């Protein structure tokens, strides 16, 4: 197994703490070059990896040793840098959000196809242990047909970095929505209709959204209800609440609880026009099966890079096809169009 030579553009929180740290310990990749305008960051990378270091993306893209480029720059630059890398003959792994809008996403996909290179969006939550377990439970069918998928991420933070500014494509929708709306949309069959959205700027220092409420109807009529907020001064609610015809599930990144019953093990209920004398009918005693699971913490970044290597070198499926992220971007476009963000 040969190592793929990576060039990282941007050595900030994501480029250094996530991507460089993951590549350092991954046997299938090596850091061949970095690009960052800060000399101190260049020196740090040279000391750590013995790699080439450049002031600008243009210089890195001219480096013939680089096979795969990681775009880890502010969100408003993702599309232009990705296209430049593809045109330079490099594969691209681009941080989320892949694009600011559908027009950019389409241009990126077309550019990858035109130049015969592979474009992958960095969506590590797709390989998270909690999402894998959630899909396993839903696929088992024990909860029955699903009628509600609820996602809640609460916190209170008066954030003030670049991700609070619209000019950099910041905000909760792009930041956390890229993960959790992506997951919920996948569980809903990749379809959305009857959209309701509320996006607000409440407590952060910038002008981007820090509170997002999205409700839509997915495949089969399932209702998806998503709340992402850093303006919610409450204890964290369950990340996932899922209701099915025969049971329900609740849980977070570390633990799931779910209960269900076998509809074949109970008598058929027939509506009765009569009611008990001056009373409500007693609750039915159903044979509930109760289960729980502590979720093993997996290394999202390393697992994603495993799948990335298999896609680039072993003809395995992409861990995050750009066409799927385009569908997510279309939903985000509509959310912004309706709210002015």
C-alpha cells in the first residue's frame, strides 16, 4: 500500500488540529506540502512533517508531488480553491460546507468531471458510531414505520470568530447543519418537502445565524424536526428522538435507549363507539422490549480517511459524493432564501 501525498491549504483549527493530526498517524497518507500565509505555521509544519511549505495556494498547487489537496480555509473560499486544485490535476477533499450555494456546487462537480479528478466533501459524521448504530436500529424495522425524526443541538455561546460572519459563509446552518441536517436528510430518504425554516442571529458577535429551526417532510411522509442553537441556555436535550409506529428511540453521541413491541404478539384493536362509564380507558399493557447501547467512540477523522483512501485507490464508494452534498446545499439555499440569511 503506497502513501498518497497530501497538500493542506490552511493550517488553522481544521487544517492543523483535524487534518494534519489525522494524516500524521495514518499509514496511507503523508503531508507533502502545506500553504498558509503565517510563517510560524509554516515552520511548525516543516518541523512536524519535513514537508514543503508555501505562502499561497497557487505555489502549493504547482507542486507536482502533491496528489490530493485538503481545502481547510474559510468557507467562502472553498469553491474557488477546489476548482483551482482540480484544474491543477489534484484530487480534492474540501471541508464543510462544500459550497455556499448550488451554483458553486454544480461548478465544482462539473470541474471534477471535466478534469478527471475526484472531489470529496469532508463529512465525518457520516461514519460516526452513533449514526452507524442508528441506521442499524432503523433498518431492523423494530420501531415500525417512522413518523418523526427530531434532532436537537443546544448550547449557549457568545462566539466571535470568523464563523459568526456572513461574509465568510459562517453560521450554524453551515457549521453544524452540514453534519446534522445531512444525517437527518439521509434518514429521510434524501427528500424534503413542506419546508418550514426559522433562522436568527441572537447572541453571537457577528451577523450570521446562531439559531436554526428546520422542519420538513421526507420520504414516506416522515416529519423531520431540527433545532441547532448556540442561544439555548438549557441542559442539552437528546440529540436524537425518533418515533415509530411500534416504538421509539432517544439518545446522543454516547448512548441510545429504545423500546418497541412486536405487533404480531398483540391482538388487533378495533374502534368502539362506546366509552367506559364516566372514565378513560385504561392504558393497554403492551409487551415492551427495552434495549440500550453504550456507543464506542470511534475516530471519525481516521475512519473517514480510511474510506477516502479506499475510494481514491481501491474503487470503493465515495464516503461523501458531491452529488449528495449538492442536494443538501439545495436545501440550505432554500432555507436562506426564505429567511434572508
